[in-house]
């Protein structure tokens, strides 16, 4: 197995253009497991750990641009305010060791339907910045990035450079069902982001369909019927939960049944909306 070790982003793009079959490796918390378990034996690994700019985040044109290699620990410690949904999800990932090594770029690269960063990225309208040496930059909305189980929109010569997320303008929540509180892959998960400036609510469903996905009809319901200055109507919250559950398309597997996942998505949707709404009203009153 060849081990390619670029030290700059341009070198990394050149290496991927010349060796499109090379598998990028960042934290290695997915790649090394697959190699150790003989799930795959790539002809080449493209180690991105020397490319310093991937580990940086910055505000760019009003958006938070998070480098692909920024680990969960940094998101938790430095971005809990502007990216509170993503930070909340990051706190549930693996263990401290996994959060120190694992990155949002790696989560996007793996594109597992159970990846914890996906629901908050969807709810917050994140955009994935990818690049190839020969065709330059593409900006892909998160909702278009996930194509199938562990399949994403990357071309063979492309790498993920960063993810762009608008700083939160309202409450955001992430909820995850697992068999215990740590070191657990989601049975299913849900994220919500209130966008009071646009009178809109974003959603993200995890581990309850072949890809992470939004619940568009539930979002439309709230855009139509929410009164942003009144207490939440319990009937509207219930209807929201039902439409989120209806947007799920899960399977039975070792972690849970499809029927349980549909039910749980509905419950998480109703609960997270209620939590977020209470925060929203509290903030207005303060
Ligand atoms: C014990 C354990 C617990 C875990 N718990 C969780 C959990 O609770 N929640 C969760 O979501 N995940 C969990 N994971 C999975 C993993 O930690 C995450 O998916 C993590 O985000 C992967 O990041 P990484 O940097 O380690 O990626 P890597 O393993 O380096 O790469 C993952 C994939 O992304 C690709 N890739 C990496 N960087 C790029 C790039 N810049 N451009 C293009 N492709 C790229 C790789 O080729 C590979 O396909 C766990 C893993 C382990 C081993």
C-alpha cells in the first residue's frame, strides 16, 4: 500500500488528481477500522494530516468556514455558540479520544446515515466546499451531498476542503437515541434549528433512511403555521412530530426496528421543537 503525504492543500489536490483511487485519511477513526477489519485494502492512502489549513476555522462572508480536519473537540470548545447544534452533536460522538481525532470532514467523507454531524448540518443549511485540481471548487448544499448509504457527491479526484455553516440566529438542538450515553452509534437522531430571522425551522433526521435527510413537509408546516410570538400550540407540535416521522424511511437492523425508529423520530422532533421554542420565548422575554 502506497502512503502519500502531501504537506499543502495544492499538493493534496495534485495527489488526488494523479491517484484518484487513493483513500484520504484524516483522523483515521473510520478508515483505520475498515483496514483493520479487512473491509477494504486500498492501493494507496492519502494522509491529509500535514495539511495545516484543513485544521483551521474562520468567519468568511458571515458564514463559519470549518476546515475538514477540525476535530469534534475544537467544535465543542470553540464553536459551541455559533454552531450550537453541531457542537451538541459533537459531544455525543464516541469518546474523548475519538472526538480528538475524528473530524466533520471525515464524517462527511464516510457519509454513514448514522453520522452525528449530518442532522445539524442539514438543519442549519450547511454547504460543503469540495475541490479538485482540474475543475476547482464546488459548493454543495448538505441536502444534496448525501447520495446513498455511505455514498456522497464527491468525484474521485475531489477532496472536502471545509463546511460552511451560518452562525445560529436561534435555538438549536440535537437528540440521539442509543443503547447508552457514550460510545454508541445512533439508533436514530434528530436535529432542529430555529431561524427566527427568516421565520423558518430547519430539520435533520439521522439513521432513519438510506441517507441523512430533512423533513420538508414538517418544515413547511411550521413556516405556515407558527406564531413566533405565542406559546407553542401542542397540536402543532404533535403534527410536526408526525410529519417528521413520516419523512423517515428506516430499516430493521441490529440497532433497532424500523417501526421503533419512526416512532422515536416523531418523539424527538416534538421534544426538540418544544425545547427550542421555550428557549426562543425565554430569549424574547429576557
Ligand atoms: C470507537 C468509535 C466510536 C465512534 N463513534 C461515533 C459516533 O458516536 N458518531 C459518529 O458520527 N461517528 C462515530 N465514529 C465514526 C468516526 O469517528 C466519525 O465518522 C469521524 O467523523 C470520522 O472522522 P475522521 O477524521 O477520523 O475520518 P477518517 O477515518 O480519516 O475518514 C473517514 C472517511 O472520510 C474520507 N475523508 C476524510 N477526510 C476527507 C477529505 N478531506 N476529503 C474527502 N474525503 C475525506 C476518508 O477517505 C474516509 O472515507 C466512531 C468511530 C469509532 C472508531
